C-alpha cells in the first residue's frame, strides 16, 4: 500500500481553513508518511511569517491517506 501526505493550514483567529497541500510523493509505509509529515509541517511553519502566525493563531495538521483510497 502506498500513502500520500496532506498538510492543512488552519487559522483559529478567523476559524477557517487557509489551505491544504497534497504532496505528490508516494510513501511506501504509513510510518514513513507520518514521519515526513512532522518534518514538512515544521518546515512549512518556519516559512510563514512569525507575526502572521501569532496574529492568526495558525495550526498545521496533516494526514496520510492510502493512495488507492483517493478518487480522481
């Protein structure tokens, strides 16, 4: 089974989703997908302006979905 990683950015200030990022890389295991999810979430957090994060109270979540379970 292959997995894909989906990051979601959320603002607690405006109470809305700011966007999501679906990575095209396939992961061979669930473990490898969630491990990379933590790394990519942190990397994305470091790319966003600190004032914006503080103002909007940004949350980044992620999930790993089975590639076969995603419809086109």
